[in-house]
C-alpha cells in the first residue's frame, strides 16, 4: 500500500491577520495546478484557525500547533482539542521540540494530549527528534519518545514527523543517507508493537527549504515534510509542494 504524502506548514507564533495573504497564495497554487498530492496542511496560531477554515474553495487543510490534554476547565490561556475541533481544524501538532523544551512536555503528558486529540476527532502530527548532544543515543531517544503513542490506532489518525532538534531553524540537516535510514529505523521501532507501523506516514522536518526539498522528498522512506521558516514564504513553500507533482 502506498503511504499518503503530506507537506505541513508550522507557522509557530507568526500570524497576524495579514498572514491570510500567505494562506491564499498557497491555496491558489494548489487550485491552479490542480494538485491532489501531497495533502497540504497549514498550522497557524489558534487566532487564525477560524478565518482560514472559513476560506472558500480551500484545498488546504488546517491544523493547530498544540492542544491541552483536558476538555475544559480552569486552565487560563489553554485551548482544548474539543475547542480546536469546534473551530473546524482537522489536525494538531503534538510534541514539537519547542513544546518539549520550552514548556517541559514529557512522554506522559504527550500521551494524554494524543488521546484527547483522538477523542475529539483530530488527526495527530506527532513530532520526535534528538538534541545535538543526543545524536549518539538517537535510537534510544526516539524509542522513548515513541512511547507516547497508543499501541492500536488507525494509521489515518496519525502522522509522525522526525525533526532533529539541532536541524530546526539552523540551516543544518542530517545527510540524505542518514534521513532515509533514521526514517526506516523509526518504522522498525514501531513495528515491534504498534499495529499502524506499516502504513503510517513519516515526514522529515528541520530546515527544509526550496533548495533541499527535492532530494529529501525523493527518499524512499520520507513521506513528506514539516516546514517551519520556509512555510511563511509562499513561493518557497509552493516549490516544496511541487516536488510531489
Ligand atoms: C519546525 O519548527 O517544525 C521546523 C521544521 O522549522 P524549520 O523548517 O524552520 O527548521
């Protein structure tokens, strides 16, 4: 079975109302080229979800960048999966390294967030990746991070994004050979006890840009990209999307 391809934009904390122009440009590109592959998902800040979801004739799907593990309550400033779903977004990024590092999110908390997202019908884009100081222990780090995932799951509810932390926003990437073999070993780790291992899409993220996307996205074990900085430049992001067409 052929796995689904995805190109996902993570806008992080960038997204004034004027950023709708960026979204419209990406959507126009998909519509004018009649592209059905890859699936394109834009994850703006919460504040723009409603506006982007309401965009007419959109071929771009919308996701959030994080969720709370509970449904509602006295948690000032937090947003739940139920609320994200209520806005019409279909995806949510969970476990991004910025959340793990800056907000101390651990395996147990992330596992609860995944359950909450699935309970409310959101598909999860689950990020894993090692720090530079952990490169030598990469496999055991990834194995530990993957423990947040449930054992049984419809593969359509999950996308995995391998993002080496040292590659995010730095212009650095692992070699192509390394990316391909790390992706293969992630699938092998999952195959031990996760039923969805064979069919789940595994994306690469970390300094993907219009220049390197072609090589990265042609790797056998790479099913797409999670893109930060370059996703705010519609021309570059469109070029990344085009590698699948
Ligand atoms: C990210 O933050 O998920 C990311 C991949 O960022 P960048 O593409 O800027 O490295």
